[in-house]
C-alpha cells in the first residue's frame, strides 16, 4: 500500500438470526475473499460485520417513530463511510428477511448511490435460489447502488460443494474490481447534483443547512413561483 493511501473500508450486513448463522457464515466467507483480493492488488482493507438481529427492536421502533434509534444510526453511519458493502439475508417463505427489509427501509434513498455491493442470501431449500436476483437486486437498483454481477446463494447442500467456493471467489473478484477502479466514486461525483436528496439525510454529502441547498435548480425555481 502506498504511503498516504487509506485502507478500503468493507462493511458486511448480516440479517441472520440463528447462532451459528449460515447467513453470517456466507457474509464472512465473502468478506474474507474480497479482503484477500484487495490485498493481492496491494491495497489494505478494513472489514467489519453489522449483525442486524441484536438491533431488531430498535429497527422496529425506528420504523414506527421515523427517527433512527442510536444502534440503527450507528449502523447507517458505517454504511455511509464504507467503500463497498456485502449484504447477506436469509430467505423466508420465498422472500428476503423482514428484518433486512425493515433496515433497508430506514436508509435514505441517496445513501448508497454508486456504492459497490455484493448480494447474498441463504435458505433451507434450493427452491429459493432466485430470490437474490428477484428481490435483492431490484432493491439495490432502486437505491442506485452498484451490485456485482455475480450474486451468492447457499442452501444446506451447497456448503460442502466446491462450486460455492468458486462462486464466492468470482463474486469477490468482481467486487474488488469495482472498488479498486473507483468507478462508483466517479459516478457519484459526476452525477450527484442531478439526484434527488433528502434534506438533513445520512448521505455523506446530504444538504444539512440552507447554505447547502441550490435554490437555482428547476424544481426550486418552480417552488418559488418562477417559470
């Protein structure tokens, strides 16, 4: 790593609820593979995992109140400064975890703009294999993130298969390439002014005072009664 280069920050989110959790295991394996890839390229990386289960009550309270509880706000702030994410959720009744979706509902729409993300899910049956691409991928497309092309899914029979390891390596290589390229930062920097942002939101560059607001946009001119 060159002098002056800060380590990449990788954050994994696990919505697993059991102990041990295969959802957490998949997130850990993916994170380890990404860190290894980045270190091979000469860049150090810090990695951490956010477990949603211990904050389930706070997540529910935040949804009802409209204001993130302290534990939820701390998790959101970690996502804000992350260079890339790994998200891992269990699948219940052909859908992503309600715990995971509830947490995602608390994120500002502009928090993850152009942020690289690796999508992963676990389930008790291979029948749920398409949930990752049917539900997680559209969710992160709405949030305008940059999902890696390869997603991860693991049913019980997959854990002893070498194919899962190969898929993890491929997904990790894709996410590492997105991080190192800096394409996410370039996209966000180049188009930030054209996105709609939440005033006082959690995004790193969110408008927090009137001095941050551009009153000369078409929308603001209309709001002032202009043409």
